[in-house]
C-alpha cells in the first residue's frame, strides 16, 4: 500500500500516546456535492474548460495534520467527521487523514522527517516550526515550491492573491517561492480574539467600572481579594505560548516579553527594556499583595478554568470563545449571575489609547499545507487544496453543509440548531468543528460571519472592539523568513535567551530575585548574543519589506 510505512509509524505512535475521542465516531450525514467548473490559469483549451469538481477517481492522498481538541472530543479522525467526508465527496479526492497524538505535533513531525517517507500533504507552521523556515524546507527537498503549481492548477488561490497583494507578500519566501496553502484571517475583526476579561457581576456588586489603567486594575484586583474572597484575583497560564510572549500588563509600559516592531520601524526585544523593568516592578508588587495567582508558574488550562468558574479568581486573559464563552456557560449552571466582560489593553494614563495590544497578523504561518516531495500526483493535491479558496469551498469550510449545518437567511449563512443547539448536547465549538474548520484554522480564508454567530453572548461580540483599542498592529512582526543559516544561528541564541528570560521573569515577579539585579539580567542576555539575534531579525524584516 502507498506509504504503508508512514501509516504504521503514525499508528504505533498514536497507540503509545493518548488521543481524545477514540471511541465510536459519529456517522456523517450524506451530502450531494455541487459540481464547480474551474478554468486553471496557465491552461488552455479543453483541459481548462473541462475541469470541474468532483475530480475523476485517482490515487489516495495522505494528509497529515493535528486534530484539534474540539474535533477529537467526538471523532478519532478528521475523515470521520461530516466535514472530512463532505470535503472528499465534493472534491472527488480520497484522503487518508493522519494525526499525531495529542500534544506531540512537533515530536511526530521530527520522526516523519527522520523516516523520510512523507505524506503527500502536511499541515504545519513552516515559518516558525521548520528549522530554517520554508525556504530551507524547499532546499532540503522536503516540500515543493508552488509557483508553477499555483499558476497551472490553482485558479482560485491565484485570483485571491492577485486581489490581496499584502497576503501575497506574506505567503512566500524572500526568494519569491510560494510554499504552502495558507490559513488567512479574512477580516480585521478576526485579528483581536485574545485579551483581558474579568467578572462584571463582581464589578457591579462592588460599584466599580471596567479598569482601563494599571492603577484601576490594582484597585479592582484588591477589591476582588478583600471583598469577594478571591484567593487568586488574577490568574492565567504563564507557560501558554500566546501568553508567555505577550502580556497585556507589559503593554501598558510600552513593551512586551519578546520581539516587536518599534516606532523607528526596527525590531526590538522588549524583555531587556526599561519598560519591562517597570512592568516587573508592578507585577512583583501585585504578587506580594496576593493579587496574582501564587501558582502562576505551573498553571494549566483546566486549573485556570476551575478557578475562574468557582470564584477563586475574578480576572484572567484568553480567547473570547474558548475562555469567556466556555467559562460563562459552565459557571451559570450554578451561578446564573456570572458574567465576564472584556477589558481594553491597559494604559498608565486615564483616557490614553494603548500603544500596544494583543493582535494577530492575517497570516502567521500556522496551519498551512505544503505539498511534499513524496507526492506523486501534484495536480490532484493542488486541486484539492485550491477548492477551499473558491466560492463553494469558502462556504463549505466556513459554514459546512447547506440545509444541515447552515441555511441562507436573506443571503446570510446562518448556522442551524444542529450547530447552535446541538440535539446531542455538544457545545457550539464541538458541533461547529464537526462540520467546518471556520472556528479553528486550516488551509482556507476565515469568514467573519462565523465569528458573529460563534459569539453567542453580547459580551463576546464586544471583545474585538474592546481588545482592538490600541495601536498594536503597528508593532506586530509579519511572517519574516530568515535564511537557513540565520535561522539556525537565531534559534541557538534565542533558545538560551528565552529560557533565561522566562526563569528570571518569574524570579523577579516572585521576589526571589531582587529587581536591583535587572541590569545584570540585561547584561547576561546581551552576552548570550542578543545583538546578533536582532541583526538577524532586522535583516529578515528588511527583506520582507522588499518583497
């Protein structure tokens, strides 16, 4: 069987690990795909005119990707979902979906690279997680450049990139090579999905307003501790990557924990700046006063969830969907008055607009699908991927099956009760994930109309506007691609720096290291090669801006 060794490798790995939801998979509903005729750019005559979905029968394609938790809760394989079965039916592609065990994405990726027997398609962050970046992956013979492939077989993606030149510049290397089919956030409202949140019902009871400054936050957290009995007024997962590198309270001091674009349009490293010292000074004070969770260094998501829903904590940070929505639903089963509300990025001066904020770029590299060098039917793989960037595919990836997961109401794709009030009692996030990829990621353009319905609470719908009250977009680094040599050197330097930064940040916050030693901390980071790391980042940034 084609690539039998890879299937056995992954099967053995999954048996050794634990994959949630490996029980009986639900049966997918029948779908009747509508044919979509597409003329591929670069093709002429009958070949172009006659192509349409579904494709003629052909070889099976292996598609390797992580199975998100909202799918794995009910299905062992993406191919078992209504989405996976419908995608195959609509495109005519026979897909064998391969998934690494939960939490072992990078480890299993390394095993596959070492084995050398690659699946046809691999969904991965080739920008940040492949050593040397996507251009190195091409030169290593792992993935193939897509320039000619897009021209010949991908008219939908080609048209989208021509209409969106900013995205076009993001999804290719400095050498001009397209390398993957991208996950793109298709609207500005989709870029602000993480931020600070706190108990509105507690604020109302205490006669307090939503805090906007650091002083107001101190007042609120103190009141939560002293008057509401919160043991950990503010709690969050320090070790969770999105929160580890970006802290909304650091933003108030004009910096963050990692790299950012400064006002001079140069990349800087926030964790050695004076603003970071001031941020740590405040965090040290709050921690000593019992305002920050004493278990900060080791907290996991389920622990944060428990503290937020049982009254041990009153404020946190996270996503509007999987945090604010999930916590509210869980807490209201025993406390109907429970209410969370978003807080804007804090400032030092009342009324000022925050300069920094939590925001994502439309394309970050995550969940991008590359065609590997092992793929024997490149055209079939490319046409499978191009489907999502056409009108029919866009609707399918974001809304699913018309008449089952959504209906058109005055032209607006509206999710049905199968999704919003699932008869099997599934949460909205899990019901959605059975039919679409719109509520997580994948090789498609995300539609904001999904978010408008996924956010069922008024408080959730307000989050993009509240969290977007900053100039954060001016400071976010786009998906730059250092050369393979630069990337290797950069990784070596930053692995040491980041480990040291994270250890010292906690020590400064906990008071086990005096902030009088901050200058020594900065000097140590500089001695680890920070200047060279910044040179590499800025060189890559300059090349990116020249694309």
